[in-house]
């Protein structure tokens, strides 16, 4: 079961585009900037898309966002891009 992880510095209004060769579970988790803005400690918001090949996820606020792709496929092909606000 492959897991793909990456980190992106994003701004509020940006859209992350994730494309996968198979249906998978996609999670975006905000890291340290949420704590600085008084939202939470540790990880901030967690945005999730389940059982999809393609996801367009709007980013609510500026921060370092971790992208996690969880797939049942052993040979997952993927791309992660973003559209600036």
C-alpha cells in the first residue's frame, strides 16, 4: 500500500490539484501557521477527499500544508500541482 507525502507552502484561495492513476484517499493537513494564527496546536485543519482519482481542494488560509495520498495500488502514478489565487 503506497503512501505519497509532500509539503507545500500555500496561500488562502490557492487550489491544490491532485491526480492519481487509481482511486485513493487524499488528505491535506495544515502545519505550523495554524498554531501561529491561534487556531490549533500541532496540525491545523485537515481536508479530506475519499475514493477519487482527481481532487481540487481549496485552501482556506496561508500555511505549510502536508499532502498525503493513500492508495491500495502498488504502482500509483500521481501529480500534485496548485493554482494560485
